[in-house]
């Protein structure tokens, strides 16, 4: 791993970003409302983890409408409200193309006791896109390891990381499609791609920064131990 300024390639920041965290659903999975400004009337909903009614109420409280829905990955707790929200708002869904089979057949992948309606996303992503939505410019990043098609979304100074990186932890790799070497490579790519002051908004728990996780996260010890490049 490189050190200092050489670690990070230039990353052009867009407009300021307002990110509201909503812990919803049985696992208190973080749903996010992302806007270009506090008074913006268009919002992105990232990982609709609760009921559509809950999410629409929070949008209404902010005087905003759902302009688009983004999905980091297809695990049931991140998409519990997806179909109802998409149906009720007419907002297009942007989701990982590699996990389409799960989104279209959730009953085959959802634990007993939970019900997830199928939905076919309007836009399939592979992690090499730039999106212009709700007045925001977003970079889509492929970060597999927790799930095969997992995506992260970078907007402004924020990184919506889904279940790849948490405050003090990382995503599980013991679920179907999980793989630790792949997840570690994804984490390395994030650290090398974005400034360390980038604010990480994870799928569970509080926000953090890349700097804090690189410095103290026990699961990133292997990255800290990698020799720095010279020259």
C-alpha cells in the first residue's frame, strides 16, 4: 500500500451532500435519504430497509420526494420496502446487475418469517458508472466480498458503503457468495481510491471515516501491515 498523498488518486468532489440515516426494519438496517442540500425537494433513497410508509413519511417531513432508489446489495434486510416504495413513488430502481436473480426471486433467499416482494430494477449497475440523480453526481463502485455484486455509492464527501465496511467491523463473508480475500481487496480499493477524510455511511451502525477505520478497525490490520511503496 502506498503512503501519504501518493495513496489517493485525485477524486473530484461534487456538490455538498446531505445524508440522513434511518435505522429501519427487524435488523435496524440503515436506509439513507440523500439530498444535494437541506432544502432540496428531490432525494435518493438508498437501501429501503423498512416499510414504504415509514420512508415516505420521512421524505414528507423533509419536503422531499423520492427521485430514485439505489440498492447496495440484495440481502433481504436492505430491500424489505423496495417493491412497495418503487411501486408507490414510481421512482426508478438502480441495483446490482449481478444480483438480479435475488431481487427477482427473493423468496428463495429470504429467511423464514420475513416476506420480500420481487422487483426488477429499471437500471442494472456493474460498478463502473457515474450517475446524475436528484442534483447529485454519484460514482458507483464495485465492492464484492460480502455479496457477489455489492456496490458502494460515492457522492460529495460521503461514501454509502452498504455492508462492506462498518465502524469497527466489516461485512460477513460466511453467507452465500461471501469471500474474505475478495472483501479485503474491495476494502483496499476503497482506501486507495478515496480521501481518508471521506465519511462512510454503513449499512448498520454509526457513520465513520476511512481514516478512522484504517487506523483502528481490527479487520483492516492486514492493510495497515502492508509495506508502503517508495519512490
